[in-house]
C-alpha cells in the first residue's frame, strides 16, 4: 500500500549499475557483474525542474579526479560536454538498521520502503572513467551534482524477499524511452542488500539510508559493437576524446526545454522541466 513519503534527509545513498541485462548490453558492459557506488547529495522530492550543470562544473570535477586527463583534453580543446541522461529506478529506503550478518538468517525480514527515483547522470564525466584503474569514482561524480536525485513523494512498504510488481516508465517530451518491470531485475532484494552491505562502512546500513536498484534499457548513452571494439583498441585518452566528440550529436541526451517524466505505477509520477543554467 502506498503512503506519502516522510520529509527527512538521507544519511547515505548507494546506487547499483548493470542490474538489468538489456541495459548492460546497450552500454557495452554486459560482461561485468553489477557494481555498487555512492551517490552523494540529498534526495529531492518531486522538484519540478532540473538545472543543467555546465561544462565548467564538470571540468572542475574532472580536475579533482584526474588532473592529467583534464589537462590533456584542455590542450586539445576538447570540451567536456554534459550529456545529461535519465535512469528511472526503483529505490528503497531502510526503515531500520541492517547488518550483513543479519542476512544469513533465512527468516530475517529487512524493513524497507520502496519509492521511484531517477539517477540523473552527466555522461560526459562518466565517460572519462573509461579504462581507469577504478572507474566508479567517475560514476559517482557524474551522478552527484546538485539536484541529481529527484524522487517521488510516495512510498510502498513490502516484503524484502521479493520485488514489488512495478512498471518503470520514462518519457521525454511525451516519447516513451524506458518501459520495464522490476521482475526483470537480475538480483533479488536480499542479493542487492548484500552487495551494498559488503561495501558499506562496518558492513552496516542505517535507518533512512537509500539504495537505487539500477535502471532498465532505453537510456540515451549506448555503444554499438564497433564502438566497443574501437574503445578497446585505442589508447585510453584518445578513446575518451573520440567517445565525447561522438556523443555530442546524440539528441537523446536531455536538453534545456525538455520535459522528463518518470513513473512507477502506485509509486506515482515525477515531471521535471530541464532548464539551462543562468549566466553569472
């Protein structure tokens, strides 16, 4: 049964990637297991609009992550595009503390509330993690700019042993981009909790921590088989520059003026108007 979401901040937000088979294939990462990374910043209930980050903001983040790559791109006048992408996801909020050892008990039921979320992503920054020793800090940075966690205002409390039957749907300017059932998730709720707990401080999740369970296929950022092969052949930096330049013309990425809608059945719908940053 759905209820209105209470008004509180989240202690930690964890996100998973590659939890739907078709999405893993469209991004060229089907050979990889699901990954867990942190998403920083507070959830924003039904905010109504999202202000596009600027290339300057992304370049500042890249200089923190990889100053050598940032300087190399700047020397070649390769602008870091935003490439704003959408990722509708089922989210869950912990209603009580949970330890990894708790999951060993087959009778243990984790108290969870489900909600709808969108893991907005600046793919330009995420692409810069290509073939890095650890790409996940780039993923976190690309998904942690202000306002990048819009969520619905309704929650549904259900069993932690099976996913609720939810249809995830994304529309951009009325066009359906993503449509999938949570039944297509490759991992059970307990398996996802276990993956997150193994990386959480002290292997413990606290009340009000949130987890984003991953997105289905249909995002703007896709890579064809030949692009995947080329990315493996070229040295890392030229491969990144080529991917950035090639993605600039992809009109599926969100632009100022676009209307993004995402929904999850009984969990409600969120509508966002994408707006350009105001010049200082």
